[in-house]
């Protein structure tokens, strides 16, 4: 990794309609703690530093990573941000 | 007849599969590592259970991209019989050889129990001739066995006879109480459109000889041997 590495972020979320049992368990725990009724969906954030010519190139590379490995399109969607 | 068992870092039912092939069936088994680019002349390929790559990222996701999977894909696309058991089923969905995905069990608990399964749908190499008039008793042991597919995929699977195992009760009734993990339509196992690739969450290799407390799992291994011989 060179010093000029670009930092990107891939956020992966469960698709709407896919049962999120972890989110439900967390919402139940929040209710137990007095936070009342909430709806919680659990996702993942990948912080990736990579060598790329510019932000657009980094974004394209991160999209390839997301479709190739980081997200499962059957159950998940993803979003990319580049600093 | 030669069975290749693919072993990933973290596979833990690979040797159980080898034992069934060698000791129960009296056939040849080859254990092939995740880095291999060749499957060592298989007639049948088995993807075993376990926790490949520590279940990191998603169960089966990293194994699905391991070098050996290129050879598994070639074998499958050439019509060779492939059975993915538990983690092996997760690998097959992650690499796209089977539709849908497997998520966290609806009850959040790791489920380790005997379940009842009906054999249905099309006659795959692993279910041809296996009894359909009474359910099989086969153990499950998983945390991420909740089968998910969207409505269109589910309708296609049902319509094409690609649902090949379903969770039922001892009397053969398929309802929510017989569903150990929240899988859609009580699905325990499916096959691909061609019928040669089968994935299932229950473990037939763990009930293939009387010492293990059950023998129904052996029927699947006998079936594929019968089809190929």
C-alpha cells in the first residue's frame, strides 16, 4: 500500500423484507433497557484502503469488491463512500 | 467409484464423509484441499460441513471463492453429481451453483438436533429411489440454516421440483413447529435446475451407520452409487 492510498467505505445492509433476527433481538434488548419500541436493522461496514488513481477509480474498484465478495446480492445491498 | 471430498480450512465433517465412502460404502475417497486446481478424478464431489474460514464475512462466502471452487464449478457444469452438506450447502449458494442464501436461524440459537425430512421434488442423483412414503431422520447442527429466496425464486424452485428435502414432523407434516431454523417453506435442501447439484443443511454422513444411532443418511450415498453404477 503506497502512502497515497485512498480510503473507502462499503456499507452492506440486509435487503428490506429479509428477516433480521439479530436486529429483532437487539430491539428487544433496547426495550428492556427502557428505550421503548424501536426497529433495528444490523449491517456491516468495511473500511478499505486501496491504491487507486483517483476517487472514481477507487469507487469502481470498491464496487467490484462489493459485488464479488463483500455483499451477497440475494440478501444484501451495498453503498460506497470514498473520502 | 471415486468420491472427492473438498476440505477447506475449518471444514470439520470432511473425515466423516471420507469414512462413509470408505468404510460404509467400500468405495474410494480422495481428500482434496482448498488450494487444489484439480479434483483428483471424481465421480462424485462432496462439500462437507464445518466452519470454513471461521464463518467470517458470511458462512461459506470465503470458501466459495477458494481456488478449488473453479474445478468444482467445472465438474458441476459438466453434469457431475455434487452434494453440499451444511457448510457445503452454504458454499454452493454463495458461489451461485444453487439459488438463494442461508441466514441466521430465526430463533438465533445454534440448533443441534435430529429432524425429520421428506424427500420430494425431482429425482436427483442423491435422492433417486430414496423412500418418499415416510420421512428420514437426520441430524442438523447449524447456526445459519435459515433458507431464504425471493418469492419468484421460491415459486420457480417449487414449480420445477427443485425442493428436494423439507423439514416435517415424525408424521410427515410440514408446518412451523417442524421448522428448526425459520427456512422459507420449511426448505431443508434444494437442487439446481439440472438436478445434479444438491445442497442440504442436515447431515446424512452423521447417520449412515448403526453406531451413530441412525442409518437414514446412508440412503443418499447408496442412491448416488446406484445411479452411477
